[in-house]
């Protein structure tokens, strides 16, 4: 049997690896950029706070194992809120905690952060200005059942043309970085989505299907 030199063995090996690599799909430039901007870290799901939910594409790096630039873990979000003087962060709006986690609301952990105006705009029933501070948004309800009058700390700045509930609004979708004022029916934050959850467009929408399973799709509960 003829002997094969070491060099020829290496050449045949490199040719074989090259042939294998031809069939592999190269990552796109966008995916390479995404990988370079993220930092792989050790998963610590057991260290997460109680209402940080597991799930796919989790924004909490303690669950996903990937720390995105500008993102916080659930533990870090609660620590920032405690530094601001909030003794029970778990009792605050999950929508706002999700917004802080994803970097949509920038905070330093100082008490003065609570006075920051996070959203301002026109009301629903009048053209007067509304302003919402971080402290107010942390206390607003994240779901409206359609029956009981909603309670909101955010009211018309002037207050001359609006009285009662007409002078109050809620602000949804801050967790996605696109705040949306509404008078209750647009207020619905899903608690069972990953991490601190995300908002749905309408209070009658749900991520649960007819079998009672949580999904990433919107299911219409009713349209009355």
C-alpha cells in the first residue's frame, strides 16, 4: 500500500473541511452586528424576582444568558427602584419595569428620577396638555376591565375643561417604547409574557387561546 505523506494528509483534510463549509449558510451582516453588540453571560434564572417570567426571547439577561446593550436584569430594575425610595418594587407597574429593563426609560436610581416627565401630550377629550412623571406611571393600573371606573394619577394640566374621569388618562405601551394615551380600553399588559410582560392593543385582547394556553399571538376575547 502506498504511503501518504503528512503534507498530503493535511491538504486532504483542509479540502474536506472546505467542502463541508460550502454547504453552511454564512451569517448575515445584521446577525453578526447583533452578536457583536450582545454579551454572553451566565444564566441565573433562580436569582430572578418572582414576577419575572420565563419565556422565549427573554429580555432579562439572567434568564436568556445574553445581555443586550442598554438592558437590565429584573434584579437590577428592582434595585434601581429601591434606590429611588420605592420599598416594594413588585407592587409597581410591570409595564414601566419592562420599559426600564429594555432601556426605553433611562433612570439613574436617584430619587429625582421619580419626578422626570416620561410622557406628555394632548388628552383624549380636550386639547390641553397632559404630563406623566415616572412616579405617576409606576402607580397607574396596567389593566382595565371595561366596567369599573379606572383610576389614574395622570390628569389634565389645566383641569379647567375636564372634570372627573374625563380629566384623567392612562398611558399604555411604554414597555415597547411607543407610549399610547387612552381612557382605559387601551390598557392591557400581559403578565404572562416573558420577563415583565408586554402590552396588548385593547383590554379585550388576550395572548391565551381557546384551550387556555399562553401564546405570542393576539386572541380576541370579545368585541362588545
